[in-house]
C-alpha cells in the first residue's frame, strides 16, 4: 500500500493509476489538514437551509417578492443540487416568492441543457426559469458607478429587477482573488466584460510584475479582492450560502447569511484546514482534481499554481489534467503562444485580457521549473505551451527520472487546488 493509501489520481470522469515509483512519493494529505475535516451531518445541513429560508422570509416582510438565485457555471462543483430543492420547497410552502435562477458564467461559456440539469438537479431545471449571463450583452447590463480603484462597474440587470438575490457557491483558494465564492458570484460572475477586465488588471503592477497581495489565501491587502468586493457591494447586499466540499463532493461545511460574513467564515475554515508548510522538493506530482476542475487547461492551471511553491527552483512538476475542452479560451491560447514573457506582460498593461494574464502566470512558472503534462491535449500543442507531453503517469515518471529528478523524496497532490502551500526555507 503506498504512503497515505493513494493508488490513483482523479482524471476527467475517471482516474489514473499511480505507477509504483510515483506511489512512493509523500502525499500531502498525510501532512494536513491541521484540523481534520469530516462530512457535514445531514442535520446540520438541514439547519443551515432552514435558517437561510427564515432569513429570506424575514427580508420579504410578508410581501410577495421575486427571488433570484445565483448559481455557478459548469466549471465549478458546488453541491447546490443537494440543498436547493429543500430550500425552494420550504419557500414555496409560504407562497410568497416567484423564484428564478441565473447562471453566473463570468467569461466562461454558458452551460448546455444537460449541464444545467447537473447544476440545479432535473426538477428545478425543468420547473423554473433559468437565465444565462452574457458579459457582452449590452441590453442586459446596468452601470452602477466606478470603484475607488477605477473599475467601471456593470452588472446583469436581473440583479436589480428582483426583490431579493441569493448567492450560492463553493469556496476554495483562488490564485489571484484569494478565495473563490462570495462576491465572485457577482463580480466577475454577473459582471460586464469591462468590469471583469478592470478588476483582473489589479493583479499586475505598473511594471508588469504580479502584485504581491494578489495571491491565494489572502484577502487583506489583495487589490483584486478589495476591488471586487467594492464592486459587488454596489448591489443591494445579498444573502449568501457558501459551502466547502471535500474531493468526493461531500460537504465539509456550509455557511449562510450576509455575503461578507458567510464568505469570511468559509475562508477562515479553509485557512485552518488546508494550509500546509512544505519544504520544496525536486519532484512534485499534482492532479487537477478530475471533472470539472480539469475540464480545460485554464482550470487545470489552478492546481499547477497551488502546487508550484512545493517544487524547488529548476525542479519538475508532473501535472495530470484531462482537458477535454482543450486550452479553454482563445485569449489564453494567444497568450501561451505569443512572443516572450516580457512582451506578453507589456501587452497586457496596454490591452489587458483576463486569460492573457492566466497565460502570463503559466509562463512565469515554466521559467522556474520543468512541467510534464499528462492530458488529452495533442502533444504538439502541449509542446507549444512550454510543457512536455506524456501519454501516462508511468511515462512522465520515466521522463522525470531521465532528467535527473529522483522520485524520492517528492510531493504528491491528489487534488492540487485544494491546498494552500507555504514553502519552508530549507529545501529537501
């Protein structure tokens, strides 16, 4: 039995078996979390949903209202299909609400009908109107003002046309916004393109370098988060329900209430249970976590970013991500295949593109480590990204060894973006 009991890594809708050599790596799960996570009891879930329903009812003040429930797109696993039916049923019993849903796509593609059913559950998807956000649809955007950092704020008009808004989602680490969830359902989730671009531009400083506060696990002093929160706060304060899920999609915790308070509580939980101090090693193997977190290379990049602090300078990272939808966006492709890193940084300062910035983050890590990618992408395309293609984990292991990176000791992440790594000074 390998250390920590790991014998496979999640990959797409299935898994990849670990070859013997990689199974000898030290799984980070054996080191953390600092506070053991457990599946949330059903009774606690029911209590949270009941309290949320009461908060929604209190806000209605006895009057009939329209309620807009915001859900994440198909690239996120949030678990809303497990509690929304009970919440909606409880509200329907009181007979006060006209309920609608909206998918907060941000700049992502809209979900198809099957994905819509997976997000909401078949019953809710069939019975209620479901809107889809489009960041470029001028007829459905409303200007709210400008943040103190200069971001022009446009949001979907449905947010202003309903009596109440309820945000739903899952909270995890986010490589430049600090954490997902909470205010991200509004900005970028339901924002116009120029708002999303203006907010994400805060990731970079004037010289093209990354702002030191724009990083995973940070809210205070993070210009992306602070600008995002200011923009989201221009919408009447919504109620929020945010969950933290384990790798199997089970609930570890659920927090409901005012947006800032509920989101903040979930973030503090993550910092208690998912922050690791690791001595960087020559070899790191990381999985993006399977579908939907490895649906494309943009999503898989989050696992690479999370595991990167665990590899020594000049070391090797093996990333397992199926990427059935390819790179994920034309902006990302152009940034990956563009000229030099410096040229890309300069172009973003004059003509910022959200996924161009993701490409810049990808390329900057590749300037400091070797990346071997096990994916469904064409080998030629993988090479153009600066990574090296491998058809299997076994081949990737052999490539790492041939390059002089011994398997032992090394780190193994079965779900990279689940963790926040704080590197220790002394390398192993």
